[in-house]
C-alpha cells in the first residue's frame, strides 16, 4: 500500500469511529434533554424523541465538534452546541416533510413524524425543537462566557431564518413555478443547505474563541462543503434508490425543479462536487493532522449514498 493509500485508510477509520461516537453522544444528549412528562404533553415529547433519537448521520454536530476540537474545546460543551444545531436541522426536516411542503412519507428509513403521529403534533414537535435549540445555547453548560453564548445564538439564528435555511426553503418552494438558472440554484442551496453547515463550523470556532476575522479559512471550507453536500444530494435524488437513501428519490424531476444535476448533467455535477471538496480541503492547509477529521468529512460528503 502506498503512503497516500495508508493515510486515506487512517482517515476513513477516524471518520467511521467519529460518526459512531457523535451519533451515540447526540442521542444521549437528547435522551437527557427530553424526558417524557407524565401528562398531556407526553405525545409531543414522544414525537420530538422519535425525530431526533436514532436517526440521521449527525454531520452538522460532527462538523461543530471537529472544529471545536481544533481549539481545545471540551467535548461536553461541543456536544451540547451540536445538539442545538441538530435540533434546528431536525425541526426543519419535520416541517419540510409536511403535506403543505414536500409531503414526504419516509425519512431515515421510517415514517415521517406527521405519518407516525399526526400533522398537528408534527408542527408542534418542530416548533418545540426550534425553541429547544436556543434554550440549550443559552445554558451556561455550553459556555461559561455569556458573550460566547450570545454569539452562538446569533450565528444559529441567522443561519436558520430568512437569511439562511428558511429563506432557502422559500426559494425552493418557488422553484417548482419558476425557471432558475445556475447562479440562482447556487444561491438557493447556499441558504437552504449551506447556511446550517456553515453555522456548524462557525459555532465550533466561536466555542474555540477564534475571533471573527480569523475564521475566513473555515468559512471557505464550510461554503465549499455546503455546495458539495447539495450536489451529492441532487445526485442521490437523480440516480439513488429509496432503500439506500432512506427517503423518496426522484421528486425534483417530477416537480420540475432545476437542480445542479438538471443544469449541469450528472457527470459534470459529480466533477464539480469533487472540485469543491478539493478546494474545501485546501482551506485547511494551515493545519496538520489535527484537521484530518474535517478533511475526511469533506470527502465523505460526496461519497455518501444517503
């Protein structure tokens, strides 16, 4: 085996172990945060637990914890912040799956929340997870520094709202009735998908007390993996299967939406995703082996099948 092959094997092992650990730690955090009350709220909390425990790759919490680890942040603080960003991500999936949005029946290989419970409970579960995210970040157990907590709240709030994920979802809903060109689709996905991935990296740096002017390279990394992530999603929707993806595929074409694949073609889209990953990794050139997990995560984003 060549040295580069050996290094790739080490990175793959590191990533595999890290994915197992982050899934376990985030599940444990939500288990602690969401005890089921013995009253009429029980169904709501059960729906929240159904959505956040035991599903998903936890890419956003892993990006956050891997970035925070570069700067010596304790794992418990990073896991709590990671649970906050995952709560926002999962709330968005619950709402996206509703009949008034994408009307999906399957998520992570199991019935969506509105199918497993009901629509009203699903709406409330999403609302409550949104609120929980900021409750977590306001707690001193995330950071003893109130200014750090405020900055975390601001970063996640901006990435979640009309300037980020929600704005991107609005553009995505309009895409079925409009003809979007490549710059518009790129902007849409930078908001809908990229903003929260970017927030994960940003929040890790905030926990690490990295000043805003010192995060440009991390923002570049996050921007590039955000677009690569969405291109990979478009490829999965175009040529993947529902069993592997754990959700319905082929819906973009049926809805008539422009995607990276429809605009570029599958092969050019795949090449673009790989180029973005190489560019993302180049932003980490000032780090040594301590950033290997972030490098491996960038490669994983375009190689995944779900």
